[in-house]
C-alpha cells in the first residue's frame, strides 16, 4: 500500500534503477533485436495489391490523378495509337502484296493462254498449208489430164448431143443458145470469146436456137440462155440472162455471175502454178498449129 510518504518520495522511486531491472531491460532489447532480424530475413509471403503492376499499362482510367499521371496516360494513349496505325499499315502492305501476286498470276495465265493460242494458230497454219499443198497437187494432176480448148465452138444440132455425151466427164461444158436479133445475145457471144481464153479447161460452145430447133416460145422468152453440163448431166440452166445482167455487159460481169453460181473458178483462187501450166499448154498448142 502506498503511503503519503511514498507519494512524496516517489520521484526517487520512479527514477531509481536497480541492477535486476537493467538485466531485464537488456534481455527485452536483445529479444526485440532478434525479432527484427528474423523479420528482415524472412521472405515476403505476399505483396500489396498493385505494387508490381506495370505503371505504363493502360487500365482504362488514370492511374495517377496528378500532372505526371495525366502526361503518362497521354503518352501511353499515343503509343497505342501509333501501334494501331503500324498494324493497319502492315495489313495494307500484306494486302498489296497479295493483290500483286494475284495480278501476276492472272498475267501469267493470260500469257500462257496467248502462248497456247499462238501454238494452235501455228498448228492450224501448218495444217492449212499442208491441205493447200495437197489440193494443189490434186488440181495439178486433174488439170493435166483435162483437154484444153481456149476458143468458142459453134455447134450443129447433130453435134450438140455428142459434144455433151462424148466429152471427158470432168470437163465443164457451157453452151450459149442465141439468136442475133435477140437483145443481149451479142454481148454473151463477145464475153464467151474472152472467157474461153481465160478458162482454157472449160469447153465454151454456142448454137443458134433455129439450129437447135427449139420452140418459138423458148426463143422469144428464154434467150439468151446459158446451159452447163458435166458428165453428161445438166448442172445449170440460166434463161434470159439479161434479167440479171442487163442487155449490155462485159466479160467480167458474166464471169462473176458464173463464179457466184459455182461454175467457174475465180482467177484469184487459181494457184499461179496452174495458171502458168495452162499458159504453157496454150503456147505449145499454138506453136504446133
């Protein structure tokens, strides 16, 4: 129990330090020091939330409300914007490369197709050249076996049938039935003289309607008439030719008309070799005569 004297003398008591108290205090200090050492040496088991997060990571909100935080957020925003543009640019470059490759592929396909077409054209030209050569040889052989005429033959009634039936079956015979007083007949006779020289393998003939003893109706309505035969058969029959050519025409007009109807072959279609062959035959016949 504390007395009044103790209260009065308590100052000495409070500031009195005994040896036992010093030892206890030393023990407590040593214990505290050991606890602190253990605390420093012990590994950290947990971290405070957000202490290891990247300060530059954008979280959709400002991580720092101060001026520095605002600047950092702005820099991060511009960085993301730049990266987005770079990605878009990379996509554009990839798209351009893809399109360039596609165009090149189509160009290659076009070049290949054109090359194939050129090869086909060359093959067609070679085939056509061979066919023309083959036809030329056939025409030469056939033409060489045909007789040559080169002039217009006047026929009588008795000769008319023999001229048709006894001639080579491959020879084309063209006969003009005429009367001098019928308009257009003189024009046909003059054209026959020219055509006989230009087509010496064709047998051009003429006969008056009175000599052939045709009807008066045929004479008045059918002249001038042109009849064509081959192999003893009538292959063409043109009555009153003036209805197509008029009463006054030239050899070229009549030739074009006969070419159009498949009787004569155009001089442009006749090979030069055959033309030369016909010319040589005409010259040789003339020399012999």
